[in-house]
């Protein structure tokens, strides 16, 4: 008996040493991050115009990193507070994230390379790993021109001081998050806007449509075969839950019957209706209608052309349900 106890004691001690070793290893070896690239971005008017377009109308930077008018559908940003951070993103039992201040009041001391590294590799200036709700896995698929355009434009935001709470990540997410970032490698080639479907796919990645519209497993990875088929729940804070729509070309449950014209006009009309009295088509929704309405007809058309080519998935989504009513499947 005593022998057995002693053996157990040894095993426990070994386990403790192994776990401590693993924790120290995770702390030292992760996040994997290269030194920030040594770049100095020359902000030409052409680059700034592209950065303005992407930041405000495509890549969602302004949507996530600015406070919203809480009563207006389509994620309308409070004018004058662009980029000051603050929005809260609960991630279930894993904790809470807060979009950070990205105006020059906060990023002023960062080098261009440090901002590039945050957007592509997913580490903050001091090496803190960023949680991938900040879509660096998508942004690393942007061309060098587009990514540096966003960085250059970010520098031109009006500096605003703001208090953003520190994120809270519970064990084990506080360790798992360390393994997520990593060197993004070379920039992919710039897409050719003349190849509509390909360019549309590029915009859909840049706009992170899939992050909201693709059903995920419990580790946040898109379920294979169900990409863009919707149903992800977003509580809107007014007693309702919005569920992302099925935007695959399934004609019964997706947007298979939509024409290109209907797709483009829906984005414009939903953005214009945001702020009018709440109805079934103006209910609070996290879908960034207002930001995307800033996209050109050509670009929205390319998004549509790409969406026509993804596999159709039959998945009926009820877009708005009462809170507590459960998630319809
Ligand atoms: C879906 C919401 C979302 C989108 C879209 C988004 N961000 Fe973020 N971003 C976040 C969150 C949340 C954090 C904080 C992550 C954390 O604390 O782990 C963050 C962190 C950052 C950081 C690091 C700041 C710091 O102090 O460490 C930078 C820089 C940044 N974002 C810039 C951008 C830019 C530029 C864009 C557009 C190209 C963008 N973000 C798009 C949500 C978003
Ligand atoms: C922040 C999450 C989020 C992002 C990002 C997002 N959507 Fe949505 N989307 C939603 C939600 C939620 C709905 C359902 C509520 C509504 O209609 O506003 C929706 C609805 C839609 C609809 C309406 C479909 C219908 O049947 O009425 C279309 C079309 C759409 N999204 C396309 C897109 C495209 C294309 C992108 C990327 C360019 C995108 N969404 C990005 C959350 C998002």
C-alpha cells in the first residue's frame, strides 16, 4: 500500500513537472513571431484612396473598431469616433475581447512594420498574440498594395484618446491563443480585377463574409461543405437574435434566385433603410450593410459573381428570432 502511494506521488510529481514544462514552453516558444518587417510606407494619394476604400467599405476595420449607434441596423458608426475602439466581443466561456484604439493616439509610436505584422501575423507591438476574431488570417491574403494602403490610411485617422478595457481570456484559451499567430510569409500576388469571380473571392475574403456566414465547429473552424450557408447567431441586445443568412446559390434557402441587380440594390436599400423605424427589414443586425454600401457596383457585382460559384447548400435560416427561442437549424 505504502509503495503504491509512493508510486502515485512520483507520478503526480512527474505530471506537475511536465505540465509546468509545457506551460513554460508555451510561454517562451509562442507566439511564433518574426521581427516586424522593416518597411516605410510612402503614402501616395493613390495608396491613401485605396486604403480609405478598403478600411471603410470592405475590410470591416471601421465597423469593428468604432462605437456604433445602438439603435440603428446595419452597424452605423458614430460619426467622429472612427477607429477609437471599444466594441465588446464576448467569445462565450473563453472570455471577452475589446476592439482596440487604432487611431494615431494609440498607434502613433508603432512603426509601419509593427502595424503590418499585427494585420498579417497576429501579434501586437509588444508580442502579445491577438485573438483571430481580429481577422488576420484573412488580411494575410491581401496583396502588398492593399495591405500597405490600409496601414497608410490608418495613420490619417483623427487621433482620439479612449479607454479600452483589457481583454479577458480564461484558461485554457489564454494559452491556446499563443499558438494561433505566426509568420504569414510573402504577400500573395495582387488579384486581377478583370477576373470577376477570382476578384470577387478576394473581396469576400477581405470582407470576412465567411466569419459571420459560415457555420463553425466549436474551435471556430468553418464546417466543411457548409461554407456560407448561414445560421450563426448574433444577439442584438434588444431581445432579438439575428442569424446570418444562407448566401450560397441554393435556390430554395439561399440567394440562388437573386439577380446581380437585386444583390446590389439590396445592399444599397438595406443601408439606406438603417435608422428608419424597426421593421422586419430594418431590425437591428450586425450585417455591415452601411459599410458595404460604400463598395462600387463593380465590386459588389464581383462579390455576387463569386457567390454564384460556391457550392449551393440547402439550409433554411430564420433571420430573426426572439432571444431564448433557441437557434433554428
Ligand atoms: C471582426 C472585428 C474586427 C475587424 C473586422 C478588424 N478588427 Fe482589428 N481587432 C479586433 C479585436 C477584437 C482586436 C483585439 C484582439 C485581442 O485583444 O486579442 C483587434 C486588434 C487590432 C490591432 C492590434 C491593436 C493592439 O493594440 O494590439 C490592430 C492594429 C487592428 N486590430 C487593426 C485593424 C485593421 C486595420 C482592420 C481592418 C483591416 C481591423 N483591425 C479589422 C477586431 C477587428
Ligand atoms: C458581422 C457579421 C456579418 C458579416 C461580416 C457579413 N454578414 Fe451578411 N448578414 C449577417 C446577418 C446577421 C444577416 C441576417 C440579418 C440581416 O439580413 O441583416 C446577414 C444577411 C446578409 C444578406 C441578406 C440575405 C437575405 O436572404 O436577405 C446578404 C445578401 C449578406 N448578408 C451578404 C454578405 C456578404 C456578401 C458579406 C461579405 C461582403 C457579408 N454578408 C458579411 C451578418 C454578417
